[in-house]
């Protein structure tokens, strides 16, 4: 299938990788490759306001992670390393030997895993995420092992109580999201493109999220034990950190981020005013896109 995104004509297809089908939208030629990795619960359509800003100077690869969008949803395999391996195999299939990565939230985590395990592949990395751990020394929740385990037990109970939402029509879901974001002054055409692709049809004709509870639960519980410092130690490419307004205003997060930066040879930090974590790429696509293009352009030129 071909998709027109701005002036860019892109292929969209599902590519089978070790029995997992990964849906991907791409346009590849001789230009440097930019890989766009979406957030947890997201899909590749979140980049509809960003990709056109890269269209003239770059090749594009934008996948749906396993368990997301139109990709397969296997029973297991939702550690960030599992998803990073999917993307590595996908890039191999597409004959991509080097790329720049723009990662949002979970996408930043997966991009970081990919950069740590395959440093020869990743030329630069934008981390709008992976700024702190959940638990432990470099986490937001500190305490003894017993206190941490007690906290996890409470969070597991919350995850178990979460019900799968069901909608009679896609329009019902979109109108619900439109009302919430309009009230916050955020609604725009880019959110519409995203939410239109966020549901899958059930056998009875109703709709539910593409991001199933079992997928979300496994990802979150495995995320709790991730120690990002172990990844940053292995990264060789320059990184741009993009903390949100809320994250930038949190002294503890800034302190943890500073610790992570001491493990890197080359990094930058940029704060986009009023930005919302993960949603910034749809909320402020022109601003966020300009920041991403500027950073990647600088490092694309240095790798010529």
C-alpha cells in the first residue's frame, strides 16, 4: 500500500520477522535514514506532522511496535530489548545499515536499547523519554527492596483492575478523545490522524484499543526493572534529550538525567516550552520537528 504524507510517497506494509509481523511505513532512497519510534500505546500515525519536515532531505522508516497499531500482538515479548530486536531485524530486511532515531517515551527506550546493542547502526538518538528509572538509585521511587516490592504489588493490583475499553464505533472513541483534548486546548488534525488508527475491530463488530491490556501489563512490569544507566554506558552516538515541561520542572528528574549524561561523550538537552510528554509531537509538531531536524542535520553532516 502507498501512502502520501505531504510530498512524500511512502510504502506501508507488514513485514514478517521471526513469526512476528511488524507494520511499517517507509520511503527509502540514497538519503540518510531517520527512524521514528512511537510511544507506549501509540502508533506510527503520531508522526504525521513530523515526517513531512524530514521528507526532502531524509529517507524515512516508521514502524508500529509489536503489540501496537497494525503489527502483530504475540502473547509475550514486550521488554524494550525484545522490541529493539524487532526493529534491528526490520532495518536489516530494509537494508538500512545506519540511521538516526527519533524516539518518544517507550520509543526512546527502545531506541536507546538499539543504540546500546548495535552502536555501529545508530548515528544519533533523540530521547523524548528514558530520562529516569522507575525504581532504585536512579529512579523516582527509592527505598529498601521490601518497600520497592510492596509498591510493585500495589501497582500490579491496579494493572489487573484495568478493563479493556469497548466502543460501538470508531467515531464514538474519537469524539471522546476530541472532547478531552479540546477542553485542554490541544486538539488538532495531528491528534485526529493518530486516534483514527488507535482501534482494532473485534469479531462482534465493536472496537477496542490496538494496545491490549496484556501487552501494556507485560511492558510496564518489565520496564520497572530496566536500569537505563546500563544502556547509556554502551552508547556511542550523540543524544538529544527532550524533557517535557513537567519533567523539566521536576528537580529529581533533572538530577537523574544529569547523572545519565555523565555516562555520555556527546549530548544536548533541549526543553520545549509547554510540551507534554509523548504528545508533544502532535501537540507542537512544527516546534518539535524543527528541534529534531536541527539536531539530526548537524550529525548527518558530520557522518558524511
